[in-house]
C-alpha cells in the first residue's frame, strides 16, 4: 500500500514524503529531477512528471505497487499580479496546475484506492482572498470546493479533506525581502511562520484512523492568521 505526494522535491511536499517514508512506500512526484535525489535519501520512488499531462499522471500511477492509501495533492505554482495586470496566461496556468491537475490525478486514481484511503489536498489560507493573488486564491478556493464534492462522491470508501496553510518556511519565503517577510509574520497571531514538518504532521493526522469520521473538511493551519483583521 502506497502514498503519493506531488510537488515532493522540496518544502511541504518533501516534509510529507519524509513523514510517511518510515512505514510505507512513498511515490514522490515532481517536475524537478532533484526529486530522484530526495527519493533516494528517503527510500522512496521518485517520478519526474508533469501532473497537468495525462502522460505524467499515468507515470505516477504506474509507479504504485498495490493500492493507494494516501494521495497528497501538493503540487502548485504562483504567478502573482494585480488583477488589472494579470494576463489570461497567468490566470489559466495557476488554475491548471493548482486545481485542474489535482482533480485529474485524484479521479485517475479512483480505481486504485484502498478501502479507507485518504486524499488530502493543499489549499491555502489565501482561498479566503489575498491581494495580488486573484488566480492563486481562485485555485485554492476551487480546491476547497473540489474537496467537498469529491468527499461526497468517494464516500464511504475514501475520505477527502484539505489543509489550508498560511505562511510556511520555504525557499520562496526565504527569497522575500526581509522587511516584507517580517510585515507578513507580524499579522500571524502565533508570531512565526509554519515549518513544513508541522504541515506534514497535520496532514498525517487528517489521514490517520483518529480522524476516521472526518471528510469533506478544510483545516486552516495558519497560526491564527485567518482570525486577524
């Protein structure tokens, strides 16, 4: 029985793969060939694949031996711009990767899920709305709607949930200007960014037997950011 994690070469995806690699086979999928190095380090199976293509999704599923116990839809991109300057390409590219690919991989895997399997998709606190991220917020809001719809469709065999993190320590955040990053952190009631391993633990909890009666829900793991004005 296997776990699939997309966007697994770094950040949250890598942390999720590491969290599960100790006790079951993990398929790590990413466009970045570095995923092979991460997979070797964790003892998993690395697949270089574009989740937006049918061939990429087929390659991911072909790497699975047996049933799928957990699918983590983590792959995502940003193409931020003010809405008046956002191009159609920027809007559609983000929707295609963040929402479309997650839906298509999940539905492609339906016949491979074990009884009691889980799907957890990475939404974002941004689904509540973020300035300059019209496309990203729309894609993550779409993931929330997808989660609820698929939870109904796949019940009772498969549970489907989502997690909506806020600012998380990553290569992207480390590249931000210090004053901008500090300003964003100041809006988080817990006073810090999340660590990728903390998001991975939340996903592990959602997928655990302890949460066996939870489906179609969104856990907003934002350090209280969604409470702030």
